[in-house]
């Protein structure tokens, strides 16, 4: 009896707590990961609201995304990411059911099904010369003919059927220096007009038969003053353009095939006008908008082709294109800024004084200025016309305005993340409970019954939703305080728009966002460029009177010698502490491993002239830095010249610059790769904060190898110049890949290997003493991954235990880059079936957990590959001791295990980077992947050997322990009684 009870309880315990599978269950998706979808900054938008049902707006973005959005909620119906080399030129809607997109500089014309986004047809348009691409969809509907699409690209005008994409005819228009600026077909006309400029002073007009593409008439006219090639169409036979000096408006009338010019000085139209004018790219009927000084001036055309000023408003403002909304009537939108408000007006094109719409909307100033506005009309219940406006803000966010309110908004600036860092959350204050208590016994029993149903796979979809909600609630992953495992953090991301976002790792929500005002586009900084983000101040938990902060580095210009801008932002509040417009440029930022008494990290900023500037600019920082002055080395890579240089510091910059925080630099060494045989295409270094648990690696037969661990090692990959392009641009005989491991202090080449017949692109990751790189083998027609491990032979005599006991080993002896090390290298190459976009390696707090490679595949997924598969010591028949060590038998290719995809079945569209962050729990690594989408999860490369799962039932464990104790007591009593009864026999 006692034995039966013991066996039953043991089986019950095993059933509840044994892990039946390491795979991810359906109800576990979203517990440790989140996925967010974006589209990017909108360039073009076309509304589709004519038919009943789903009302949508189709957009194209700077991330080369074509998407259909729900007008009611802003949700994505469908989207397509075309890729980095397939830039979207224009979009439109044809036949009321196809979305037409023109991309790749007028080479690719596609039709997408409007309801579901499926591609209907695709046409390749060819031509002799590159040119500006234009798209025009005719509105001349005929019963017996298709609606034709006119496309100008590659120097040719194409007429394409909108039904099947067939090219009906093709007319070559490109001559030397001709740039077609506009293609259109007047309503109820069979003549197509193509107009453009030849050189800087000649204006050409082409008249083409829409039926067969025959050239009917060609006229040229020369304007002596020359054009600036900025123009606006005000009618079907008239253009307004700026002359070469941008001080004269030129009316170009090409009615009846004759071209006539009429010039009007802007100073005669606008009083107190000085400076140069710029034409707004808005398509208005009978009007043109120009920006001059700090104003926007609307100029109208009278009946006798004379110009007059209609209105003058303050800049900045945004203007939409003209929108036909009823027979013979057109309207356009004008957006102006006020204090925390935007003022939206919709006006008739021929009546400036009357407003069809006049609204003021509260707007968060952190969104910046309005960049673009698109309008759409609808019919109200009283049969009057109403208008909605889709606006694109300076931070790349997208908003829909209707009836004086923001109907919905999208933070699409997160589709253009350029850099990121992490921060710990604040410490939980006293008196705040970390765990939540069950409300009642009924809720407690109900919760555990649902969990039991989920374990037995008996839960319904409704039960699964409840279980997920319970787990989200019990895990407390969304709290704004740090946890003991280090799972809750802030991801501080910097976008191309110059906006910082703080994302919570628990659920991906935006904790705060801040548009950096120090580098917004302005008259003094026309081309702001944000570079990177660095941790500036990271106080310890016992000194929480100071919040952590980050340093954001940018420059005011596109070139490397443009002046720099620094911004310091508080991580917890999202407020800018201070900003600095510095006089020198920023070519390179070097974080130093030193902090001052306030725990601010020291940084060196190197300008284009190789002067180094120390920040923070405090006496304490300069005193600390001067003590480490002889130990500061760095390197620079001139990829365009195929040169790598090593640098060290000299004394202060004087007399060049009277600044005690400025230092001259000197060249230590340089490696110049021969331009006729090698070109740099990839480099990689170790992470500065990487932790290595042990230098020794125990191998078979209880032997040991010592890793050559140096943060000064640089991986460099070069290819033959002919192989620098895309795959297929060179034959195997003309292509080779050369890999170098270089010590950046001395410039010494530690290792060099050549892969003949190999091609780029090369993606590499460097960790501890090994580097893994991915490339294409032209001879085998397959991708390959190679691994190089480097070991220190100078410590080989440390294997003697007696020397270790007597203290005669040299493990604690200092290592100098100037002493030539004795190293040995082990390498191996494997086939890999996937093309790779990016690579990363897992990192943990103590470096104990085994490593995994995180590979961003061409399918925009993240694959986790165990580093053991890339062990160079793998052999076909490993010995028994090698098997015990964990050596996997050698195969020619690396395995792709479907369960190893970190992203599961999801795709991180437009994947650009993968970042790994160590948690406090040694077994766990946090993974953040970004592109057009964002994805976050946490993984355990060696399983969670040091923790229990979050959904572990402590209550059930307690019940089991009590039941076992009760069973032991009962069996003890029964055993005593049995013994007593046996003794009485």
C-alpha cells in the first residue's frame, strides 16, 4: 500500500513538472517577445474611398514600402517591401482596382491588386540612357479600350496597358542633355504632351499620338537667361519656371504648338524680397507657391497671363496638391503652425477668400513640423463635402486629421532606426510590491485549472487568450522598475529623423520620445545628419540621485568635415540636458574605458584633420586622461582609398588651436592595399564590453589551449576589384577573397588567408578569440561560412600543475602588443544554404554560457546557430574523448533547424541589424532586431539551467510538498501498525 502511494505521487510530480518539449507552444507566443510593423516616412499617398466597404489610402515610403492602410484605424491591410535597390518613384490607382507602382528609375512598372495586394502583372521598361522617371495614368475612359498608363523612363516614353501590363508602343525621346519634366494628356484629347529642358536654356515640347506613339510635332525655344529647372504647371498649356538667378519668374506658354516666354521680376510682385526663390513642389491649378526669405508667396495667373500675388504667409507651412471634388471645382489644403497647434485650411483653387475647411488641431511639439499633406473629400450626411487630411510630420510619423481631431497616428519613424543602446530601469522603491497576489481562492483555482488545460492541450482559443493575459499579468514584464533577472530594460533607439525613442523591453511600448531640436532642419543647418548614440553617464544603483544619460552625435552637413552637434539626453525623463554646436567636425567617436567621479564616461572625438578632442571638458577629465595618455591608440579605415592607419596622441593642439582639451595625433603605421588587386569591403572588431569567462579552453585528453584574447584585433576582408560588385560581376578566375587579422596597435598582420574564386558581400562577427565570416563561393555556386580561432602558444607551458602550484606560471604576466606573440590558428569552412543580411553573437553577463550565432537571413528572419557547428576542430570520426568534449562530427554544410528560428514564423521586414544585450541571469540573452519592423525576444543558448520558468506554479509545488509530507506520515503510521501487528503474531 505504501509503495503504491509513493509511486503514484512520484508519477504525478513528474507529469506536472517534466518538460515535454523545448519547442514554443502557441499560447507562449508574445510572452517573451514582441513584433511591431511599420512602413517608414510617406512620400506619396493615393486615397481610395469611392466605393462602399473598406476605405483605404495607398502610400509609398522612403523605406521602399508600398502599403494599403485602413482610413478608420491606420492599420496595415497589406504591404510590400521592394528592397534597397528598387526605389519607388511614383504610385497611382488605375481602373479603380489596381495600384500602379513605378520603381528602379523607371525600369519596373507593377500592378498590385487593391483589395489584397497580390501582384497582377509586372513590366520591364528598357531604354538607352538613365533619366528622370514619370508616371501618368490617363483618365480618358472608353468602352472599347483599356485605360493606358504613360511612363517616361530610361529616355523613352512607354504606353502600357493597365489590364495586363503589355507595352503598346515605345517612343525614344532622349537626346543629349534632354530632361523630360512632365508628361500629360489633356482631357478628351488623343495627343500626349512631353515637355522638358535641354541644357540650361532650351525648352522642348513634344506632341505624340496616343494611339500609336507617332511623333506629331516637336518645338524648341531658347530662353537667353537660362532656367534653374524648377517649374510648376498651372494649366494644360502653361508652366511657370525660375530663371538661373532665381529672381525672375518665367511664364512658358506652349499653346497651339508655339512656345512663348514672358518674364516677371519677383521683386515687382513681392515687396522687400531679397535672396533666392524656391518653387514648392505642389500641383495647383492657376497658382504657384514660391518660398522667398521667410515667407511663402502664392502667385496666381490672370486671364491675360499676367502674374499677381494672391497671398503671403509665414514659413514654415505645407501645401497639398489640388483635389477635384465636384464638377469643375478643385481644392487644396494649407497647413500652418501655431503654439502647440496646427492650423488646417482647405481652399478653393479659384477663390482664396473662402475656406471650405478651417480647423485648429492640438499637436505634440515633439512631432516637429508638417512635412507633407494629402487631402481627400467625402460626403457628409447632409450631402455637403467634408475633407480629411493625411499629414507627414518631421519625425516621420503619419497622422489622419478629420473634423478637427487626430483620428489615428502611426510612429513610422521607428522604421528607420540607425543606432541604439540600452539602459537599466530605476530601482523599485520601498513599499512597492514586486509580486501580485491572487484575489480569491476561486480565481486561484480557476487560473491553475486553465494552466492545466493548456499543458494538456485541451484549452480552447478563448482559454488560450485568458492564459496569455494571466501570464502577462503574473510576469510583470511591463513594470517601470528593474527586475532581479535583468529582463526589464529600456531600449534607446535613434532614428534617421533625429528622434529618440525609449522602448520598454516588456511589451515594446514607447515610454517616451524626444525630437532633438539641436539638429532639426533649418536655415543654418540644411542637411542635418545623425550619426550614433553612446552611453554618457551610467550611475550605479546606490547613487540614484543622478539619472543615466546618453550622448547623441550628429553633424550639420553630409560631408565628414561638416561641423558637429552633441546632445545629452536624460534616459528616465527623455529631456535634453544640454546641447552643443561645436566648431570642429566629427569623423570618429572613441568611447574610452574611463569614468570620472560623476560616472560620466570619457570620449575622444576625432575630426577630419585628425585632431582629437576630449569630452567632457572638465579639469577632472583632463587630469584622468593625461595619466592614461601613453596607452591611447586607435585606428581609422579609409575604405575608398583601401588604407588602414594606426594612430596615437601627441601633446596639445597649440599653436593650431588654443584648447587644452585638443590633442594632435601621429601616424604609427599604415597598411595600403594594392588598388589593382584588393579592395576593402568588410571589417569587424570585438565588442568593447564583451566579457570572457576564462582564457583556457579544455580539450580532449584533459589538455588545455589558451585563447588569444585581445581587444586590439581587427578583422579585414578584401576582394578583387572586379568582384566588388554584385555576385556574377566576375568569373571565378577573376575573383578572390583575402582575410586579415591585424593588431591595431602595431599594425602587425597576425593571420592572412586567401579564398580563391570567392565573392562578397562579406558579413563577419568577432567574439573572444574567434571570427566567423560569410561569403559566396563562385566555384561551388554556394554560400560559405568560415571560422578562424586564434590561440596563444606562449602560455603553453602553463599546463604543468607543479608550476601552477609553485607560482611559476605566467598567466598573470602582462601582455604587450609590441612583443611578438606566438600564436597558432585553427580554421574550417562549411557550406551554408542562406544568403545573409547581418550577423551577431549572443552575449551574457559572465560569459559562461555557450555562444550562438544570430544570422539575419535573406528572408528577414533571425536564425540561431550553435557555435559548436562552427568548431574548426570538427572531424569526420571524432574520438571518444572528443565526443565527450562535445565535438560534433564533421559535415560539409551547416544544418538549418526550423526550431532554431528566433523569430518563429515572423519576418522582420527590411532587416538591417541585430543587437544582443546580456541579462543579469547568466543563461539568458536579450535580442533586438530592427529594420522596417522591430522584433525583441530573449533566448537561452544553453537552456535556462539557472532559473525556473515564469509560469512555474509555486502554489502547486507547495501542495505537492504538503501531499508528500502527508503521504510520508500516513505510510509511516501504516508501517508502524503493520510491524506492531506482526510482532503480536
